[in-house]
C-alpha cells in the first residue's frame, strides 16, 4: 500500500510537470538522442556515457523476485545455478504527423524473454533472447511507426543466440548478439533492438578496453529475420562488416577512443572521441567532449556508384549542479555528402528524435537542460528538454535550415519489487524550411523487467 501511495503521489506531481514542460517550446534546449535510448537523462556530468563508453556497459544483475526457484537450483553445477532469466515487458504508443500530412500511428505490446547461463568451469556460457511485438491498435492506413512489421503485422524472432568463451578478462562471443558501437548498435528506441550475427573478441574491463570482430547479418528494429548487412544500404550483393574499437580510460575524468568498421565495396567509417571532466566548485562540475567521424566509399563503391568522402566534427560542453545538467554543442558536416548510419543510431551529439543534423554542408547547434527531481524530494522522476538548430543542410540539392524541440519525462523506479518499472512520455516538434507544416511526434512507453531467477 505504501508503494501504491508513493506512485500516486508521484503521478500527481508528474502530470502538471508534463504540462509545464510543454510550454518550453519557446525556450531553446537540447541533448544527444542516443544517450536517452539507454535510460533517463543523466543527473550529473559523471553519469553521461559517450557513444564508445556505451559499448562497455556495467554488468547488469538483478535480485530474483522468486527466491524459492533460485534455492531449488542452487545444488546444481554453476552453469545452471548461476543462470539468469528475465521477462522484459514493453508496451509502446507512437504517433507521428509528417510534413506531407501522412500519419504513422500504432500501439504495440510485447518485449522479450532473456536467458544467460552461468559459466561452465569459468570458461563457457550461452545467451538467448527472444523478442516479440504484437499490435494492440494499429490501422493499416497508418503504417510506418517501426513498432511492427510493414503492414502493421506482429512478429517474433530469436534475436540473441550465442555462445561465449572466456579467459581472464577476454571473451569471445559467436553468432546472434547485441553490438553497441558508435555506428553498429542496438538503436533500441522502438519495441525491439537491432541485433547482429557476428563474432566478437573483446576485453571489456580495465583502463584499456577493446573489441574486434566481423558481423555478417543484421536484424533491424522491426524485422523478424536476419539479412546481409549490405542489404540495409540498398545493395543486393552480400557483404558484411569488419569492426574494431579501443577505449582508454585512465580515470573518471578522462577517456579517449577510436572505433572503425569497413563494409567491402560499400564504405569505411572511422569514429574518434575524447572527454575531460573536472569540478569547478564544490557543487558545479564541468565536462567537455569532442568527436570526429570520417566516411568514404571503398572498393566497387556500390552505394553511390562513384567515390565519395565526408566527415562530421562535434564539440560539446556540459555542466551539472544539484541534479541539473546543461549542455551546449556545435557540429559541422562536410559539404560532399551526409553521414550514413545504416546499422544503428547516429552517435553525433546533435541527433534528436526525428532526425540527425548531419546533412551535407550542415552546421548545427544544440542546448540541453535536464533535471533529476529527487533533489526536490520526488524520487525516480526526471525530465529533459532538447532543442537543435541546423543551417544550410542539403536536401535534394537545396539548402535548408531546420530546427527541432524534444521534451522527455521519465518515471523510473529504482528500488523494491517494482525496480526497473519505467514510464516514459515524449513529444517532439520538427520544422524544415520550405515545408508547409511542423512534423510532430508523440510517444508513450512503459517497460518492466521481471527477474525470474
């Protein structure tokens, strides 16, 4: 009863807050979208995870809600007794009103069943995850949300199925798995994530971390099958991607890293980032980040039919004070071609709900403001408002300015039996110069992870 009363009290506070944040449309504010795929906005600069840091997440272990089941399997060998079984529920409402007056809308329900065995003799383990997304209310005339397959059809797919070999800090993972590199990643912002058929060798702990491997097939967010990676780029030939990355973190205040991948006869991408953070006063901390992406065609140049080369440079500063985090960023993209991200979220700092500001020749700026309301005694509630402005991006040979405002409110319980219950409300308003109307995007997402064992 005390938990229910707490939820009710938070709801009474959250509803007026959502309405108040809606008034921020006249106030320019913004943040990086890829960070928000992983969780609510950071409450301090030390909680910000860069695209390469997201490739090496902390181990995720939950206390089982059914200890009687755990107790029964304790006498078994560690391969079975240390197993983890999670039921991950998700329901999602999405509506986008596009500038051409077409509407995409659906309400879907589903999630996944996740299993990770214990380690056999500390050397061998298996990992499985089956995903599903089923329509609750989805009209055929409003397709295009990516919550469901084309035609508003439900789907079920074994998205993760791999074996792992471990020796010390080194792990070799083979077959279906999640990757979280800057340009090869989950893009987990619909019902189910991207996953890859790949082999990956990695060292995921310590001050120097790295991974390398090869991915040959890819399952998109609303797909129920795996296809060659090259198909995602509109190429019929079968090509995979060789990838590698390294991240050096000598301490919490500094890191630097590089990530690269090559799809033969399509393109090569190199991404680099660095960050430095420091306290300014007892209450104020500051962080500065920089990133650079370089892309070019390779081999037979199957994407464009001719050679191309492009780049993007981004700089970002962030400051935090008593639960509030403000960010300011600027980015510029080469005039030759836009930045391509066929295999996941765009890792650039100015990438929001409806689009990334990486068109050819585009210059863009953003400002972001987020706040963790636990400082006001309202546990588990946070909000972020994001605004981006782009100038002179090429669209069909024309130069256009563009702007977007996003508002996100998160209620994510951090303890007790409802730990990981996560309600998210999102709104976005995007306008391209020369278009007759503003594109709007509204989303309601509810997630809950049930740790069975």
